[in-house]
């Protein structure tokens, strides 16, 4: 059950954010110690013993631990939230958010399902429209299309701030493991380093009206900063799956507004940990009160208009010819609706071009190894539409289900809100489970899916062929996607296999999965939807690293309307269901029954260790990301 201790934590009046509102010069890490330092952390809890049973009483307790807005959360959502809350007994900071802010509500006016650059096009617009502050956190950072879009945005932000006679505070974080992390996981990055060849942020003289401060974070050995999100003026936030680099990935992002932004802002402060020099201007203006006042009159949150359907967006994009928003030639938009139309215009047919060729052009934009299309022609009404209008008439229940970084190379830190929310949703599903993830091999997850199949639940999951095989094949990491799929298939009966649908990602312009080692068409989306109305989206993969070690940020929401938009976008923007269905043994095979090029098979532990170590060394030489 939800203990009295957790109830008190969630109903407390003070949070990290509220304390800093009174003293913005304090270090968030010191505030964490003040509010929660007297609670003893217990890392080696046994989830099976601590987990609550599914019950109306537990759900009623969870209801009291959030601020849900006008919509009553469903029993499935409340059960998952309750199971996540119980983790706070072991560590009040297990969710990387002040407990009173863990359960909230908000809207999702925009969802992006498309190449990495498309997500950062939106983030760059968010940054340019900022008037007071930006908080941007990611994992891997390298010179790329995405990096150049952000650089352009910071330079434009500084220019606009100068015109207004203002200064804007910008805080940025990324993961960079170094020897100095032995002393302190948080390392301040100096201007000479962040404007140098490896990072390429603007030099201070290029952004004279911005107070930029950057920290790198890594908890040795394995505690990676893997969360990826952005908060602007404490009014809006973007939760992303992507890093900042050039690659062939299709990614996912949601733009959220409303009180949930205060929760994400709180997570940003906790992640930053150090003194904020200078402090954030929004410290005393929470999103629940509208965030910082701005001169921008564009409607936000509940003042936004209704959502548009994908066929309407496709038609509008085809009807106009707008210049594309690209690095070096940016075209800034004043609101999300204009962004949607401009983005769709980029995916629309140019003269003497088909819909298939248009999709191929965009999917190749930041791809290191561009390829021609192999898939069938895309008909009108099936166009790729990466920007999805997902606004709802009223706010929906939301909760942060995240996890902190954990460095030691063991499996002790598994009892965290992220993992318990995932497992609870699967355990309490009554109809369907849908997952899309780069990797699916986490030790607790595979038996949970098998148990769902035995209950008669339809389980569908989309994975990337060969994603990070070099790392996953090392003993103790869970195995490759093919190996995990084969293990799950072998654990089921023939009847249960009829309910299991494993598919390998296929790009919108292709007719077969392509092994990730070729760096041509990969997928990096992290999404779980259960019973068509509870969804969890964020940075967490279904692999050993995300389950046990990395800091992750995920949003769980309760909305049939938004989950419908997500599923429609997933299917419309890839050919996975059409061409990526696995054979009966869980492995994708071509028309002749052969696995795809690059298939690693099932090497033994010794061979797997050698292949894995060799592959990881190559990845490090190639400057690969997480």
C-alpha cells in the first residue's frame, strides 16, 4: 500500500522549487538534502516483496497524491501511479522530482514522430520565442544539424533580447564522462570548451544578451544523464527521445503545457544540483500561475484552438510552398500552428517528385549514409506527417515516472518509478500492450510480457533491427533484440503466440528492416501504450542500461484521444507493421527465409564478450551516442 510516509511526502507544502523561490541563490542539491536528506536511501529493495496488490484502496490512496485537474484518472493510471509512488519509501528522490509535483495534469498541443532534426526544429523555435529563460538537458552532444539549429536559435534569441533591452538566462546540460567526475559528477563547462570544436555552442561574444551556463553530468561508472528535455519560460516543456547528433533515427517528442511544466522544471533543478549563476528568472512564477509574463500574445495552454487531424495537416502542407527551416537559413515561426504547416510543406512533393521521394529526401537529411527509397509509392492520404496536432479540449492527468542516475556496476537500483509504472501498466492491462523502443531485453520486462500473453492480452512491440548489438550482446546486458524476441517466443504456447506481434522498424520509404550498424534507417522512439488510453513517453529504453543505471525522464498520461493520435502517427510515419513483421521464431526474415544483412545470430558467452567489447571500442572511436 501507499504508506503514511509517502502520503505525507506527496501532500507536503514545500518542494525543491518552492524553497528556491524564497532563496534563488541556494543550490538545488542543498535543498534536496534539507527536505529529504533525513530519509535513508535503500538501493537493494526487492520489488516483488514491496509491490502493492492491485486494489481500489491503493488507487484511492494514489488519487490523494496528485493534482489531477478537471479529469478523474482511470483505475489503470492510478494503479500504475500508486506502484510508482511506493518506490518513494526507499528514496524520496527516486522519481527525480519533489513528491508533491509527481502527479499533475496538462495538455499536449504538439507531438513529433519523425527524424531527429524535425524535433530540434521545434525546440529551436521554442528557444527563439523565449523571453526570460531556457533550460535544455540532453545526453550525447556533438556537431550536427541539430546542434547547428540550436546554435542559430541562441544567436537569434540574443538578438531579439537585445532589441527588447532584456537578458535571457540559459542553462544547458549534457553527459560527458571524464576523470573529474570521480570528484564531482557535475562539472562546469567553460566557454572555451563549449564553443570549441567538439561542442560548437556560440561564443559569449556571439550571444551578448544571454547568460549561458553549461554543466556536464555523469555518475561513474554507469550513471548516464540520459534524460532529454527542454523548459522555456516555465510555460512549456518538450520531452524528447533524441540526442544532439547526426544519425538516421526516427524519434519522438511531446510538447506539454500547464501545471505539469512545474514538475519538469523541478526535475531540471534537481538535475542541475549546483548553484544557479545567475538564478532563473521564473523562480517565483510557477506554471500553475501562468509562468513568466511575456509580451508574446500567442495563445498558450487552455487558450489554444482545437487539434487538427493528420489529413488536414497533409492537405495544408501540400497547398503552400514555404521555405524550409534549416541550419544557416532559419525561418522562425510565431506559433505551433505555423510550425506544423511549414514542417508539412517540407514533406510535401516538390516539382517532379513523388510522396515517396519527398519522404526519402527528409529521412536522408541528417543520415550519414543516405539511401534511395525501396518501398512502394506513398498514396495521397498516407503522406508522412511528423508534426501531429494533439491538443485536447481539457487537461489530462499526467505523472512523471522517471529514475535517477546510478553509477555502481550492479543491478541493485531497479526499484524506481519508471520501472514500476511500466510493469504495473503491463501487469494490469485488460486488452492491449503496445511498445516501441530501440532495444527490448530488460530482465524484468520479458517475463512480464509473457505473463500478459498468458492472460490473453494482445502484445505488440516494435524494435530496431540490430540496435546497439555490440553493447547488448555483452554478457549481463540482456542480449540483442533478436535473442530477447526468440526467448519470449520460446516461453509461449502456440495459442499465446497468436497474441504476440513482434515487428522490426522499417522506414517510411523502405520495404524491409535495415540493421542499425549500416546507419541508414533506425528508430529511437520510447513509447508504451496500454489499453489504448494510458501512455508513457520519454527517454527510457527497455534495456538494461535504462532500467538499472541511466537518469531518465518519462511522462505518463491518461487520454484515449492523445494515445489514438500517437498510434496513428506511429503507423503513418513508418512501414513497420507492413514490412517488419517477425517470423514465428521472433527473427525478421526476407521472402527466402533468410535473416536480414547484419544479423548476429546467437553467439555464446565468450564469443559474445569478444564481439561486444570489439564493437563497443569501435563505437567509441566512431563517437557514437547512447
